[in-house]
């Protein structure tokens, strides 16, 4: 097939006009450029639009004392910036000469953009709504509010997806019914997932612990709770390694929450030597008890017990039991108080003329063989007890 070229400029210009007017799908290139220009204009002014609107809204909310409205405006800025784009897309579509199925398709796209923008606004407002308007209290804890926020966001996303599918002619009801059998199969294979989810709900409802608490589960984990998730709870060990514990294990195990301590205990056995007489023992006990009772870092009866008593005659020492509680539960402060107490006890024992005992064994020898017969060297012996 032989293609003939334009014979002169008039024929060439006629080709240019034909391409320009026909364009794409019967829409001229000029109309396409106009529509693109409108759309680009919407993108260009979105930052200016949200800046002016945000400034106006902030001037209105500055009269209030609460910070909730400020959080709402800050969260809504990204979806508000998309509004000029949606409006520009509408006018860009209106500027195109379309007919038939093209009009229906363009209308569907415009409805999709509007629905997307609306649910984006709703999704953005869930964050300040749950964390700003709902303050932790007796009814709602921080973990409950966090779970409520996550549930609201999932609900908004699900509704938004359903609305957009309906806009495109996809019926959600039959789709969900068709997924019923598949959902049953997934549920059977995801029993542990639902078990952990329900266990997480119980953990939050029972308020066993909160984020930031120091907990210990024997044989499982000890550390600081960072987050209670849908399936697992993240606990940061004291070596700074994170541990992700399934909620079901925490729900079924005995959990010690050290952060809920009202006081922190000191329980010592102070061993003194057996040559300590009764007056010295009494002076040591009275001195330690007087120090604890007169120190504002400690708490005593009736709030908590306080004991400084001679406890037992151990194998190598006379044991004095010290049982007391500090006011602080902070580990670092508790260590400082305990160190000062140790120095004071050492001073009290030394001032009483006694000494601390250490593990030892006494060997009693009733008689010794002839020293001259032992390797030819005399051995001095003492009829008294020989301590080894």
C-alpha cells in the first residue's frame, strides 16, 4: 500500500487540524489540554487552600481552652488539601465533550474521588477523637482508648471500601456471602489469632497492667510493657531487647505488676559472730530499728510491718532479721536508700563491739598422736578448739 504525502502546506495544515480536533476518543487535544490545566491548577492551589482555611479555623478555635479542636484541625489538613483536587477534577471532566459510556465512566470517577475524600476526612478525625476527646480515666484506660481508635479506623476503612465498590457496581452483600465459606475455613485455621484477640480484650478490661508498667511472668518474660496489640503485647526487657508475647499466654499466666507496688521491701538476714553477747545483740537490733523509724525514706506500722529481730542460730552466725519497706518504689532511689542502710548497719555493728560472721567450719580434736612421729618434725598443738 502506497501512502501519499501532503502535496502542499494546505494539505499539511488540514492533517494538523484533523489530529487536533479528533484527539483521543473524539475529544480534541485543546479540550484535553484545558482539562489537564484545570487539574494541575487544583494541585497547585491545594497548599494555599489548606493554609488559608487552616488559618481561619485556628483563629476560631483559639478562643477555646481545650486542645481537642487544635488536634482536629491538624489531623484534617491532609484530606482538606485534597478538596481542591476533587473540585478541579469535577470541572476538568465537565469541560470535556463526552457522551454515552464516557460520561458514565467520568461520573463514576468523580463520585469515587468524592467518597474517597469524605472517608479520608473521617479516618483522619478518628485519631484526635480517641486520643484528644477521650481522656484516660476510671472507665476508659489508655489501652482501651488505643483499641477503640484502631477499631474506629478499621470500621471507617471498611465502610469506605464498601461505598467505593458500590459506586463501581460491585455489590458488597453477595460478595460477603460468597466469602462466607472461605471465612469459616480461615476462622478454623486462625483459632490462635482469635484466642489472642479475645485474651487482649480481657487484659485491657481487667487492667492487669498498662503501657509503661514493669511486669514479670515466671518462665516467660520480665520487663516494661510498651504496647498491648491485637495479637501480641510488646515487652521491653531490661537489656533493651523487645519480646512479643502472645496475649493468650499473658492472660493464662500469673502476672506480677511491680509498678503497682505501694512500697518497696528490704528483707535482709544480718549474720553476726557467735561471740556476740545478748547486750550487743540488743544494741544492734535497737540501733537498726531506731535508724529505720527515724528515717523519712522508710514507712512503718500501721501502714506496713517493721521487724528487727534475732531470727535464728545459724550454722556460722547469729542471724538478725531486718524486714522493712521504703516509701519509694523507684529502683534507683531504692538502691540509694538500701546502700545508706547498709553503711549504717555496719557502723552500728562495729560500735556495738561485734563483727559480721562469715561461713566457717569448726574442727574439734580430742587428742593428737606423738608429734615426734610425724615426719620427724614437732607440731605445736593447743588443747583449745582449732578453727579451720
